[in-house]
C-alpha cells in the first residue's frame, strides 16, 4: 500500500492503554506491514511505553525511531518538535513502505498525533496520511472496574487536566465525569465526590499486569501516579434504576 506520490502511507496508530492484546486488528495489520515506526519517548533516547506495546507485532527489519516531545506550553518549542517529527516521518515514508507513528490510547483523543497529522499536511500537502483509532484509557478503566462510562441518555464529560477548585461543579454539567491524569488531584476529587454524593473510583495502569483500582481515593494521594484516571458518577432522575434503558432507534449507533 503506497501513496499517490510513490511514497509509503503515513499512519497514526492508537495502540490502546497498555495490554498488547487490546490493539485493533487494523492496527496489527498496519504494524506488521510497516517499514519504520516512530514512537514518542519521555526523554531523548529513553524507553517508550507505546513501543513496548507494539514490539510483538513489528516485522523483522522494521526501523524503530523515537521522538521526544517537550512537556511545555511554549508553542514555539512544541511546533518545532512536531515539525521535526513530521519531517522524519516523511523521510522514512520516502523509502516506499508504510510508516507508523504510535501513540497510547486513541490517536485522535488528546494525542500528539493530531499535531503531527497537521504538521505532515503542512510540510507535504499531498502526503497520504491515515489514522487508526485505538482503545481509550477511560474505556479500559471502565472495563477494569465493571462500571459503565454512561448509560441511556446520560452525557459524559471528559476533563483532561487539573480540575477546577470545586470539581463537584462539573457534575452539574454531566452526571458522569472522567478525570484524566488525576494522580495529583485525588484528595480534591475525593472531597468533591463526597460533597456531591457521587461515586468515584480511581484506576491506574489500566489493562497492564500491575493494574489497580480503589474507591478510597485518598489512599493513593501520596503516590501521584501519572497514569491514574478517576471515574465519577452522580445518580440522577434520568438514570434507570431497574436495569432498563430508554427506548432507542432500531439501529442504535455505537461509538
């Protein structure tokens, strides 16, 4: 499979939350055909969690590269890193084989891939760029604890960073809230859940061998684990209490 210009297709591949078994069939197909893979790393030359997930699926001879994206809000530094990685993807694709940028979770949800996708398009408007979606961390967390993210017609709110001073206010917007990167905010979230009468559960390293979860959020307050997600639910009048669900269309859409 190659692009219209004779270069390889550039894929952004979501590799899921951690368990190699949670890659999609499409992701495995792309990886097994890849001539090169680019993985994000927390430090230059450092290990990459995303890379450890996909290694069982990489073909012999596949080139492996890593890229460091600085943890900063300086737009200029970030854009320089995105452009550098995008230029590398284009050079690798010039060999003719498909290449893949791999990213944790889903490639289009709070992912560096969305910026690389734009950077590749900016540098080479005719490049063949495609995205392979992946299992999100929040989905893996819900599966781990056996609790739905939302039911019936309930809305779901995803909060990606530091919560507001009174996180309970978010439960006024939606009865279900997912707090990502929540390890540093567990005491505040525990207080918000208590004041709002909401159920809350913290999950860390979902789908991995050391996966763990607790409803006593303050127990993990000192750990400040980066890969911690909190699922919070406040029961409301519209929530079915007898296990039933509201009527739906004959062909219900699943996202």
